[in-house]
């Protein structure tokens, strides 16, 4: 079973309702979201607002981008290494000379 993806505005609204005094159990029953998911959204909102320690949403996004970029650069470096080795081998290659018969 796949995870449901909720729009950011929907998540923000549920977090606002929680902060206004609604209990998690009420929100789960009324909106049909999972308890784990709702608690994660609340915790991330607390990090984003500075109420709790951790990586903010923007920092997580940047970290993911940097990790993808790093992986791409590593792959490019490996390709260049292989090309350099092949190029050096080609530069040292001497074809056999034919005998003049």
C-alpha cells in the first residue's frame, strides 16, 4: 500500500488546528490521516519555527540537492578517470609496421 501525498496547505491547516488546541486523536478521526504522519508534520513544523532542534525543511531540501549533485560529480569523476586511462593507453599504442615485401 502506497503512501498518500497531501498538499502543503492541507498539512499547514492541520498543524494550525493542532496548535489551536485540537487533539491529535480528534484530527486523525476527522481528517483520516495517520497518527505517525500527523505527528511528523507537527514535529517538522516545530523545527521550522525554531521550537525544536533539527534540520529545517529548507535545510533538508538543500541537503538532498547537494547529495544528488555530489553523486553526479562522483560519477563524472569516475568517467573522466576511465577516459584518462584509455587515452593514455591509446597514446602509447604503436601499430605494428608491415614488412615491405
